C-alpha cells in the first residue's frame, strides 16, 4: 500500500478510527477496556518500563492501571520470551504469579471457610491438622499464618526432587518454630503451604478445586488456574532456564525452560499446587479480582459473570486489608495482604497507608488504593531466562508515577484513621501536612483559670486532689482555688497515698497547713465522701493525675465520689488531665462482671486509653449514677500524644510509680505481686525490676529473652527490697530494659512473664493469685492450661471491640 493510500470505499481513514476503536472495545470485556494507544499516563510510564527493559532488569512486562471502575491503562512492553526464540510480550500474556498465589487463591479460600463457619481465625491450626501441632507448633493460629507472625521459618528445606505434597508437609510437621508464635513478622512460605493443606482438610477439596469453584469461576477469571493446560503454553511467559549442562551459561538455551511449570522449587516439588505459589493468570483476570476487592467483595460488571453478587463479604474484605498484625508489630499486614512492611515497594512513594498489595518472586505485583479507587498491576517475568535482582525500584517508580498522575495519596488520605493507627495517631498537621508538635497542653485547672473560675462562681467547693493536682505554673490546685475570687474552697479530700502521695498504707484525715482546711481521707475506713464531709459543699471538684490502669484506685475513688455527689445533689466537676499511657492503645482482658472491687470499679480493660474526664462520662451514663457532671476539658491534647509531648511536668502519682518507664510496664508487672513476686517496692526502681529469693535471674532472663517479647529485653539482677514482700531478703530477678516504647504491650509482657514463671517455678509461683488484678478468671485458667499468651491476647479482641463501641460515645479529644 502506498503511504498516501488512506481511503477505503472513499472514506478518509481518520474517519474510520472511531469505528475501529469501537469494534475493538466491543470485543473486549468492559472490565478490561482501556486505550492501548498512548494515553495520558503513557508519557510517564513508558519511559520507566522501557528503561527497565533496555537495562535488562526485565525481559518484558504487562502494566494495567484501574481507576474508579475503569481500566485507564493497559500495555505490554518488551519480550515475553528471550529463548529459545524471542517472542514479543502481549497484553494477554499468562504469568506465573508466584507469591500472588497467596492473595488470589489461598487467602480468599481460607476466608470463605471462615465465612462458612468452618474455621476461626484465632483457632490453632492443629485443631484441623493434628500432625502440625508437633514440636511446639500447637499454639500457632490461622490468623498468625495469614499475617506471617506464626514464627515458622520462611521456607521448608527442599531440593529439586519432586517429593509430593505429603512428604513436603511431613517436613513442615517435623519442624520447630524459629520464633514464638505471634511475636515477630517473618514472611513465610511455609505457613501458606500449611494453609493450602488446611483448605483441603476442612473443605474436602484441593486448593485448586476450591479456589476455582468459589473464586475464579464466579468472577469470570477464565485464564487463572494452577497447572495450566498445554493449550495455554504459547501465551505463557516462561521463567528460568534450569537443568543446564555443566559449564553451560545461563540463558544459553541449553537447559530446560520453565514454561507453564511453576518456578517456585517447593511448589514444583509438590506437583504444582501449593498455598504459597503455583497460580498462573493474566493482568486482565487480576484486574477483575482487584475491582472485586475495591467493590468490597462484589463481582464487578462486565466480567461475563453475575455482576453485583458477592464472592466475599464486605467485612471479610475489610479484615483482609486492614492491619491484623499484633499492635506491637512495626510491620503492618492484613490477612494475607501487605500494608506496610519491608516488602511494600509496589506502594511507591505516594499511595497512602491504607492501600494494600503484594509481590511475587517472578516479578509480579499488585497494589490497590481504596481511597482513590485505584489499582496497579505490574506483571513481569524477571527471572527469565536467569535470575535478576529484585525489581523493587521499578515497582515503586511505576506506583509513584500512577499516584502522582491521578492525584492519589493526598494529605487527606495520608492522615486517615489507618495512618494514625500506624503511628501518626491523631496529631494535628499544618497546611503542608507536617505534624505540628504541641508546645504545651493545658490541663483542666489551667483552663479553669483561663475561664476565671466561671463554672464554680458562688459555690463552696470540695476538692479531691493530691500532689499531682498542680497547674502549669507549678501551683497546687488547692492554693489556686483557695485564692480564687468568687468561690470558697471549703474542704479537701485525698485518695490512696494521701495528699502528698507518700503513704503506702491507710491514710488518716488531717489538716492542710497552708489553708487550714480539713483534708478528709478517702482511703481509710471510709472510702466515699460522707454526708458529714459534704455538709456545706455546693460542688465537688476532682483533680488527680491517673495512671491509665483499671486497678489503680484513683479511678474507683472518682466513681465513689460521683455516686456521693449524685446522692446529695451536688454538681461534680472533673479537671481533666492526660492519660499517661496515651489515648489509643487498649490492653488486657475485660473485668469479669462479678469481680467489682476497689481495684475494679467498672467492667473495662486494664489499659482503657481514656482520660479521667472521659471515664467520668462513661461511669455516669453506663452505671446510671445520675451525677450533675461537668468535665473541664484540656486544650491541645490529642489521643496520640505521649506524655512527654504534652510539655507537662511528670509528678509520680504514687510513691512507687516514679517514672514514665515504670508507668508503662506497671500494668503487666503489678499483677505478679499477689503470686509471690517482689515488684521492686523498697528499691530505687520499682516496677522496673522484679524477683524473689527462690528464682534464678539468669535462668529466667534466658527464658524471657527467648520469647522475643516486643519492646523489652530482660537482664538478670539482684536486689534487696527494704519494704514489702521479701523486705531485707536478697532476691534474684530481672531488670526490665525498654527497647521500644511504641511496640511494648505491657499486658502481653505480663502474661509472658507469668507463663515463664509458671513453667520454671510452678511450686513457688502462685499463678492463680493474679486473678484479682487481671480481673478475668478465663485468662488465668488459660495460662494454667498452657495457652500461648499471644493467643490469649488475640482472643480478647472481640470483647475489646465491644468496649471500644461503648467508649467511643464518651471520648472528648480528637483522633
């Protein structure tokens, strides 16, 4: 044809372009329609991918970008095969997905069984595979495998021999964990191999059959399967050249090219169907899967399937794609899906935390951003015909370019609830999106002074306080109110430890030297304000720094005082202060309903992440106290602020809670005392060490450090307490070294220590006695039965979620 011959039946060719494009679109399912000609993204993406091909980082690739329900970019680059002959890449190429198998087949299969009520995420795997429980694996749960926190090694030992599924599983059953379950993120193919067998045991179908029936066929993913048929071979991107003759160079074409045979050695040894690898698919099929995920489990339109029907429940998709790793883990994983770990290169620089994805060793990756309704699928056979360096940089640059072009990952997205849960925690941002540090939090007494005491004008005030009741200028709340105009300070009330916070026994009533006012003790035979004490009082004001722990008695003192105020029709004011343990992390079991006491006023967890003002609102409503309650809220405090960020002075709230480090470990250490352990009272560092005359510090340190308890290490020590348990006796024990405050879960630490003491010293350590402060009979019984503390902590989740819903109604301060 001549270069100027551009007519057909007399029509100019440019008028035929819409017809040609329309015919092409009519032949392609709407789920995968896109311009194959240059698009708005081409000028950015083409140089990135073409450069990778030119530099031999990959032989070729297929790139698909979806945005708001449409495919906006779909293109093939480079070569599908280099040997034995060069074969150009096409957009419909079938790839060995490698570890994307975990996301596209295994995880949905497991979650379908969860939906069907046949599995529970927190159940031990050994419940359905008894053989797996051998050699210390009996406590590993389904959830831990899905989040790669099982403690299993990354890969089971294997060689080139095809040994079959049963032989591979036998190797895994005989293995021991390399870390305690639930403690560390260790990416593990081993665990997903086990999940593949779990699907078979529970469903009665092999993983490939189950995934095809419940996932691939309903979605219309017609080119996704394990063990691809021979008819697919021309379209399959080959991977590595193996079985080379001795001395032959990789890529010479003298070996066997893996084409249609899974690249992963272990999956190949198992016959090609495994939970960690073995799946083949196209970018178009994966686009259908990504659209299903973005549509919260519904089958997308245009797939040839029953659009709108569900493959997965919306709640299932949410669980899969939001953090499910333990709160102490710095690596964030959903169930199966990666969110923020060392493997998150496909997120690029701009997609926000809250997006999710995964990679495959052969060169495949997916990243999905629900906030902007975007996904990026990059499929390459980077291991053809020989292994190359990991293509993390390419994945990251592609994702960054897409996010920039679509304006995804804006600052609004980046400060989402998920971002905050991972460390940005409710902090205020300036116009550039940079965290603006609080210069000074103003507590309730500071705010009251700013308001010139307006809420209390004309009232005779009773003040419940102690040494922690000071304003930012260092003045006692007692003195501030005594000198305030328009009100009269009539009486003072003190909690446990007395007005100066020095007593460690019952406290007598006394007189304040500076004001001459009576100080009524609420930690003696009388623990509630009496009618006599309240005579001639028009308002009760509470100003005490709490410790943030359920069994700290100031909580109960406030509750009892509110009840007394309500009974005498006296308004109750809380001058609020920060929770020194923060306003977000909730830990510990709920208090059993029948265990209410002075160290358990309300059924809540041990760490409740609320201020005293918030607690007062909850107590008043939930316990139907009926007090005329007023909270004088702080200014410039956010839930994620640590105490050291407030600018406030740390004043020990009790004689032994002397430092912020002690306050952080206190919830987990204090529970041990009733079981026969000195927690350091009568030493210079109470709660930062513990021990007893009958233990070996070196032995216990080895045991505890072998448990990889997050955020702490343990050093053997000796000490002689001057008061309390074992006073004047030499004790061997442990000094606690905090290595990472953010990842320390004090209650997990406490349970791990209790479990270690029960293991090493069952005759001396009275485990059952910790129930009083733990507040949960079931938790102590599970420790006695040998359940792993990580499993116990995971099983608190449902109760803690219920508490969060109650708590949410009474929160004052922003996220």
